[in-house]
């Protein structure tokens, strides 16, 4: 794209003196025909350059490869994961800043509708003592693995820092 200043617009004399972004081939043609002159771009990084850049980007057509990523809504939801060919459902908590947590059990402050949906999908009643104990054991296992990972990471780094 090149910027040109119209000096003798062929169709609309009211556009004379205005600046327009056109394809480079058209800009060269208009300059040869003495209908326009090339308009120099502002120096990179200056406020004028930023203003020109914003104006050009506002008129830019979206490319086919451009995609808009929709952020996850903050709150709770049920997600499906597969392990060993079986489907398992978990509660996913989306926090501000894009962070997500996957809960095997029922997290605190989880809405009752999400809990019921999880129970229906997993085909279990979460109020039975066996289900409560299974969730507690599973959550403890997850917490123990997390602690072991932190300890291993600390021990691995201690070789380098002598602590």
C-alpha cells in the first residue's frame, strides 16, 4: 500500500488535497497521469506514524487465517476427558486471567446445577458415603502428586544451587 495525495482527482474534484491509501501499482499509475503525488510516510515510532498505522489497520480486510479466540467465561462447567478409552467428566473452574482448574471432586462454591450435571454424566449419586469417600481419596491423591512434584523439582534444583 502507498499513500497518495490527490491533485487532480478524475471523478470527484472534492477529493483533491486528500490523502488515500491505494495499491502501489495504482499509486504509480496516478502519479504518471499527474492525478496524484506520493505522500511520504511518517517516521517509524512517532505519534504521526502511530496515527497513520491505526487508520490503515481500521480499513484492513481480515485475512482468511485470522481467528478470534473467545475467552472462557469465569465460572464453573463440566468437561469430558478420556483415559484408557473411557470417558470421565470433571468440573472445570475458569478464573480471571485465563487460568483454569480441573477438579476431580466437587469444589467449594460450585453451583448446585453443575454438581447435578456432573452426577448425571458420571452416572453416580454424589451423596452416597462411597462416592464421598472416593472423591476424598482421589483429591488426596492429586494433592500428594502435586506435593511430590514440587519436592522433586526442589530436589532437582538443589543439585545446582547446593541447598
